[in-house]
């Protein structure tokens, strides 16, 4: 980190943003989990919200509901994550909370996955997030505080048939979060990795394969939003939503061969 906080400077004073509120930048805020997080933050009335998404109409609607500022960006495009961070920092001068919720899926056999879809998933779900964090972190470290929230997926923790690239991208996010946390120790900046199960959002329709299993039942995105806000308040490193998802991950860690046999059979 280029500018670690000087211990001599003492703790940085809290919020000094123009309206007395901290600044949150939420990507994927035009839909699903990101939109629910934006609404949950808006309900707190403590945040100045910068919302990003791809579809300008959906994003404006979300911004209207939350009194946020809409910054539409297509994160597939090279350099857009950096531009988004620079624009948000240029407008607000600071970002206290970054929620990286933008993401896309693709389901089907890997050997049939078009290269364009490979690029899209790896770029939006992983590379853009890393670039965004790279741009936002120096100011947080300088300020001596801040939260980075990465929305991962259970697919990244255990691997899922027909979702190889999506799972790889989400696994990358988890490893990124774990690694970064070591570097940020003592800076006051926290990294939260969120691992949701199945969430009732347009995600499945958009990836072209609906969620058809009877169990686990999809949960409302508001449940994830509540868990995120609570985990940020408590400076947590990682949160599974629902919490019992830790169990399959634990079983896989302790008995990988058995887990794989069961997963191959029951999927
Ligand atoms: P969603 O309703 O489809 O929302 C996806 C969000 O990502 C939208 O705001 C979308 O913007 C944005 N986005 C997609 N491609 C983008 C691009 N190229 N540039 C900028 N923004 C882009 O899906 P969701 O379920 O809320 O997903 C949010 C996150 O949760 C994703 O990272 C996903 O992997 C993760 N997740 C979802 C589930 C689930 O079961 N739904 C489970 C675990 C993890 P537009 O609406 O403007 O296109």
C-alpha cells in the first residue's frame, strides 16, 4: 500500500463528507443483490450513495429509490472499472464503502462455452473487481479506514458442474480477499467476502438457465443485504448467507474425495 497511515497521526476523524454522511459506491446496483444493498444502505440514512450498473434505465430507477447518484458503466469494457472509481472519487473525494456486486453467470458445458462468454465472466466477475479495488484502496488506506465488500458465490467455494468459469472467477475473488487482508492488516481497511447461496434475482434468467432445483429454495436479495450491512458493522472477514452454507464448504475441506463423490452424484 503506497500510503499506510502514520501511527503518529492518531485515528482519522470520522466522516467529513459534505453532507456529514459516509460515501458508498455500489456496483451491480441496478438489479438484484446490489439493488437490495443500495436500498438497505439508503434506509440507514448514513450514506451518500453512488450507484453503478450497466442499464441506464434500471440504474436511474434504483438511484431514484435510494436518492443515489447513478453512474452507468459497462465493466466488460477495458479501463471502465478504473474510470468508475476515478469518477466516483472525483465527485465525492472519498469512498468509505465499496460494494462490488456486479456480476454475470454462464451455465452449460465448458466445451460449449463461447470465448466471448469466457471473457465476459472473467472480466466482469473478477478482473473489473480487482481493478476497481486497486483504484479505491489507496485513498481508504490513506484515510486509515474503509470497507471493501466482494460478492462471491458458493460456486467459488465448492465448484459446480456446468459453471466452471463462473466458479473459477468467484474462487478468485475469495483468494483475492484472503490475500489482500494480510496486506491491509493495521491499515484500518477491512475486506469482507460475502458468499451467498441461491438468491431470487434476474441472474438466472439473464445467464440463460433458470434455477430449477427444489432445494435449497432461493432467498430474497434483502436477506443478503441485511447480512452485508451487519457484517460490515462488525468488521467481519467472511459471511455465508445463509450461515449453514459453511457446512458443505467445511466437509469439502475435511473430506474432499467424499465430498466430490457426493457432489457428482447429487450435483
Ligand atoms: P442480477 O440481478 O442479474 O444483477 C447483476 C448486476 O450486475 C446488475 O446490476 C447488472 O447491471 C450488473 N452487471 C452485469 N454485467 C455488467 C457489466 N458488464 N457492467 C456493469 N454492470 C454489470 O444478479 P444478482 O443475483 O443480483 O447478482 C449480483 C452478484 O451476486 C453477482 O456477482 C452474482 O455472481 C452474485 N451471486 C448471485 C447469486 C444468485 O443466486 N442470484 C448467488 C451467489 C452470488 P444491469 O442490470 O444494469 O445489466
